C-alpha cells in the first residue's frame, strides 16, 4: 500500500498499518512534517468540541495517544497530559461555557467548573477579575513534528519505506475489458509504484490527490497565525483559551476570526494564537492579525506585556465544510482510502485515524462508526456547490 503524505496523519497511518503487518510505502512531496503539521500547535483537545462524531473521535484518540506516547517514548514527542483551562470574562460568557461543559460531560468529557479563586489556583498568572472557567484535565499536548518523525521511525523499524521529495502525480486504475477501475498503483515524480491500496493523507492538498483518482473532496485551506515568545520559566501551566475559541472553531465563516489561546511548551517558549480565515494559500504575514493576537494574549496574561516574541508563522488547516475529517474507504473508487480534512485537530485525531485506517485495510471492524466521515458525503452538497460558485441563484 502507498500512503500519500508524511504529516502527522500519514505518519500515524504508516505506524498502524506497519504494526498490522502491511507492506507500507509513504510518498511525501516535501519533507516529513513539512506541511501543516510543521506549522501548527500540538494540542490534543476534547475541550473545544461540541458533542457529536468529532468529540467521540477525539475522546477515542486521546486514549490512544496515551498508549502511543509510551511506545514512542513520552519525552521524545514532548507528550504532556497537562489539561486545558477555558475562561470567560463575563457572567454571560460563563453561562454559555457552563452549558457546553454540561453537554460535553454527558458525552464522557471531564469538565470541572472553576470560579475566580479556582482559576487563580490553576493559573496564578491569569488576569484578575475573570468571571470563571472550566478545567478540562483530559486535554494534552505533543510536539507535532517530533510525533510525525517518531511515528515514521517506528513504522520504518517494522519495514515501512519512506520516500521524501517525491510527489504523487497520478493514480493508476485498472482499465480495459473486465477491469473494475480498482487502484493498481501511483505515478510519482520518481517513477511508478504498484499498490493495491492508496491512502490519501495529503492534508490540505488532499483534494488534489483525490482528483488524481477522479473523485472530489472539497478541502480548502483555513489559515492560522501563531506568535512565539522568547523562552521563559514555566508561567503558563495549561492550554488556556477564552470561550470565543469554541465558537470560532465551529464557525464556517470565511472571514477573519480570532480568539485568545496561550500555552507553554517544553522548550519554554509560549505559543500565542489563534486566528482562522479562508484566504487560499496566501502566505503573507499579517501584522494587524499578529498585533490583535498579541493584545488579546496580554489581556489574559498581563505579564506577556513585557515579553519579547522571537518569531511568527502561519499554517493552512485542511478545512471541510462540515468540519469533520474524511476517514476510511472511498465508496467511489475501489482501493482508495482517505485520512484527511482534520482542520485544526489533526494532531489530536492522528492516532485514532491511523488505527481506523489500518482496521479497514486489514478487514477488521473499526473501533469507531465511520459513517459520519464518508468521502462521498459532499457529492450532492449544495453548500459545497454554492461555495464553488456552481449554483446559479
Ligand atoms: C495555526 C495552526 C494551529 C494548529 N493547532 C493544532 C492543535 O493544537 N492541535 C491539533 O490537533 N491540530 C492543530 N492544527 C491542525 C493540524 O496541524 C493539522 O490538522 C494536521 O497537521 C494535518 O496533518 P496532515 O498529516 O493531515 O497534513 P500535513 O501535515 O499537511 O501533511 C500532508 C503532507 O502531504 C504532502 N503532500 C501533498 N500533496 C502530495 C502529493 N501529491 N504527493 C506527495 N505528498 C503530498 C504534503 O507535502 C504534506 O507534507 C493547527 C493548524 C494550524 C495551521
């Protein structure tokens, strides 16, 4: 089998497929983690998800992450089960947050209310005067690039081959009399590779790979900026974000949305986000957006006012109109499988995605119902057609 893409999702697919005894070749156009995996953050979150298929997937993945980190060596991937804290500035914001926590709890999320004093205990450097918040002890963190590299290292130890700097430019399908159009291999910039199965883990570029097989996946880039501070002693203990973040994550607006997200890293730097906008693959660094992110972060953690930033970067989340990934076999093309479209949650959802893909490849019953993640769910979608300007009004 061939896996297209060596981001964290492709790496997880390679890890689980190799572990299941399959012959695996990963084909990556650039470098390991050189796509979105190398330009995001590494939160493994349940706190930002509303009840539904994505939260169920995230809960399953968190469990798998805990086991996986042991195999990869927790220190090697900077795995930290540190928890998340969501804060509200106003009583109205807190009421909405409390309502969300109640329904999440019913889905299996641990969500502990915190009043002003409780917040100060969890995060002593938070601004005073916040209305309250919710502590999510299940949230965790990894370093995504290290995670992808370690997953591929383990896959290689089990026989997987990883070809970097090689682009998939075509997908071969059986043709002619009696052929069923089943996938027979890929055409790459370095020649042909025969394969009975192709896993599309090309992240934000997965629509292009799907098109090579003759099918449509409406994946679009959703840009996000991150600011990185100078290394500091540990002053932020959890992933801390404001209640607006959940609404921004779930929003389908193409316009700019920002919320306050602050978290420390093992290396001592503090990562400040988060912005979301659909502006194609525009790589321009937006100073107004960065200034807004910085100002919001200072409001939440006043000590940041006196701290220097050392860099800023951007990445392109693989966005699908219903905010759910595509996982599993493509009913339109025999031999084509997808593991893509995880938007802002691909690091968190990578292990469960990889293990589900390995299950379907080996004919084992998947641990999660895959119906919500079907690849053909957008075929007749007016939302998608409208977005592409294909519907006349
Ligand atoms: C600012 C920001 C913050 C984020 N924070 C988080 C977070 O805290 N937690 C979280 O879970 N997620 C987060 N994300 C989202 C997460 O980074 C992505 O969901 C995840 O990295 C997607 O991984 P992937 O392997 O699917 O894609 P990628 O990492 O993009 O990998 C796809 C790979 O496919 C390769 N490729 C494409 N086309 C071809 C081809 N034709 N042939 C060969 N190779 C090809 C690309 O070169 C690329 O390396 C964030 C994203 C951003 C932008």
